[in-house]
C-alpha cells in the first residue's frame, strides 16, 4: 500500500504539471490569436474569434484527456494491486464506510488516493447504472446461505467491477478522442506557423513601406525647397541684371563726360603754347589713368556678366550649387560696390585733373622766374653727384685695401701658427738655444706685424664708416636738391632756395620751419659727433680714456650724493646744545 500511495502522489504531481502546461499553452495561443487578428491586414488570412476559442477549447480538452489517461493508469494499477492481494482491500476499507453503492465507490477512491474524475466524468447516468447493478445483485446476496459480511463483500466487488468496466470504456473513448485531438493540434500548429511567418513577412514589408514613404516625403520637401531657392535665385539674377544696366548707364555717362573732357583738352591744347607741355603730359596721364580705370571697370562688369550666366546655367543643380551661387552673388555685389567706388574715384580724379590743369596754368607764369634758380640748382646737383662719385670710388678703394689687409693678417696668422708648431717640434727634438731665440724673435716680429695690421685694419674700418656716413649725407643732400629742383614751381621758392644754396646750407624739409642758425648748429653737432666717433674707433687709447673718465665721473657723483645723505642723517641725529 505504501508503494501504491507513492505512485498515486507522483501521478498527482505529474497531473498538476500537465495542468500548468495546458494553461501556459492556452495563454500563448490566446496571445497568438490576438496578434493574428490585430496584425493581419488581408482577408484571406483572417481568423474568427470563435474559431480561435474553439481551438483553445480543443487544447484544453486534450489536456483533460491526458489527465484522464493518467487517472486510468492509476486505476489499473489499483486493480492489479487488488487482484494480487485481496486482503489489503479489507485493511484499506474503514468501518465508517456506508453500505450504499455510491458511498462505497467514493470511500474506495478516497482510501486508495485516486483523484476524482470530476463532474464531466462521473455524471448522473453512470450513478444510475451502478445503482441498477447493485439492485440486481441485491436479491442474490439475500439468499439463505449468505451472511451480512459476505453480502457486503459481494456488493463491494460487484460495484468495483462495474466501476472498472466503466473506466475502461471511458478510457478507450478518451484515447480515441485524444488521437483526434492530436491530429487537430498538429494541423493547428502548422496553420499557426504559416500565419506567423506570413505576419513577420508582412511586418518587414510594412517597415520598408514606411521607410520608403518617409524618403519620398523628404525628397518632396527637398524639391519644394529647391523650387523656392530657384525662385529666390531668379530674383537675385534679375536684381543683378538691373544693377548691370545701371552700371552700363553710369559707364555711358562717364564715357560721355570723358569724351567732352577730351574735346576740351584738345581745344585747350590747340590754344596753349609750348610752355604748357608739362601740364598736358600730366593731364594725358590722368586721362590714361582714368581710361585704365574704366577698362578695369568694364572687365569687372564682363566678369560679373560671365558669373551671372554661369549662375543661370547652374541654377538647376543641387544645394551645393545654390550655396556657390550665393557666394558668387556676394562677390558680384562686392564687385558692383567696387565699380561704384571706382566710378566715384574717376569722377573725383576728373575734378582733380581739372583743378590741376588750372593750377598748372597759374604755375606757368612763375616758370620764367624760377628758370635761373633751376640752372643754379642743376649745377649744384651735378657738383654733388661728382662728389658722391668720388667718394664712392674712394670707398671702393678703401674696401679693396681692407680686403688686402685681411688677407695679409690671415697669412700672418697662418705663419705664426706654423712657427708655433715649428717651435714645439724643435723643443721636442732638443735643438740649441740660438735657434729657439731666433724663433722667438720671429714670433715677436710676427706678433708686432699682426698688431700693426689689426690697428691699420681698425683705422681703415673707421675711415670706411666715416666715408659711408659722409656718402649717405651727400646722397641725402643730392636727393634734397633734386626734390628742391622738382618743387621749384612755387612762387616764393626760387629766391629763398637760391639764397640757401649760395650760403651752402640745404634744409632738411621743404618748406623749412627752422631758422638758419638752428640748422647750422645741428649740422655742426652732426659733424662733431661723426668726427668723435671716427677718432674713438681709430684710437684705442682715446677710447679707453673716455671709458675710464665716464666710470670715474659716475663714481665721483655717487660718492658725493652718498656723502651728502650721510651728513644730513648725522645732522638730524645730533641733539641740540
């Protein structure tokens, strides 16, 4: 009996696990059914909710069939146990069991641990059938040789036989139903798999369709933006065309003014004499400059037109072409502004040329008075140029002499080094003292000659610097004289410049603001500084004396200041008497 109880407990646990699996499967099937009804868009793959419920009920019935088979197996095991050992049946039954058939069946099932079959399995018809069997067996049990205990045993055995036969019939029927349900379940699984695969394929197709719709929307938006940008570009091109037309009008007006100016200049050139050649040249140069500016402006306008044409050709391009067009438009605007400024400059230059022509006409009257001063200035310039050339030749000679002296110093140094090496070799070889004295005398002579060459080199360098300074001064004076000659067209310049040239003084600036005495003092200070610098560079002893004097003067001043501070502190520290 202990073994039978353990088997019944394991059967109950297995049945509980089967129930849980059936519940989970029903839930999954319900979820699949909901997904199928929600995601399937086509009529051919739609499934009714009633059909899904029916399939769920079929799965639940399959689970119940499995439970029933397990219970049948348990009952068969109980029958085998009873058939093998009838005595255990008496031990298992308790005295409190009822004599009724229905009560006996229930008591046996509860004592053996067999779970009830449920309301669907033990219905009223089976109970009535069992009652009829018991009634038929009742008169036989009331025979003359039967006792109450025997009647109880016979009734129990008859009820158990009826129950076993009913269970066997139900088992066969349930097995048949189980086979049918398994076939339906296989078909249902196949349909479910096909529907899931179709749903997945449809979901991927829907995702691709959504992506395609999004891309189409983006492309449509880009096309709309390009249309608006094309309209803006057309507006900009029209503005540029208007600007070009305005520029063409301005250029025509400038050309007309230029032609009128040329006619005026030609008429004035016919009237003027030979003395106005300089004014004509300047006017012609101004006109040529104006023409060059106009040519540059025309070239800029042509470039602008080419850019606009290129812009019109590339207007159908992508967004990068549009950005390039914006940049070119900005450049065109800048070029247009430059053209306007150039036109304004041309007008301003024209006015300046007219004013300059008038001033030149006024200056022509003073040219005769300045002619003599020009001759004097040209003679002075020629003299200064000759002096500069002489100084340059002398400077070249000094530089050549410096180069020769440097080469001589280099050769003397090489000879001194060779003699030093010879002296060392002779000292190592152990020659006599007379040869050593000769070598020392030769070394002293070479050292003296080297010092003389270096001093001469320093002297030549100082003279070279002084000559360079003088050459720069003469060149500056020459440039100033040329500037004076070029600026001699003023009214009061000839007398003043002639007076300054006769005195030998040339101003640093034109017009001169310093008095003559101050200019002479400045020139004297410049000459003194140049001479002192030359002497200090040439004579090392004077340079050393000046340095010692400056250092001693600083020390003397510092000692006086420090001594005065100490005396002042002592006077403050002494108490009054």
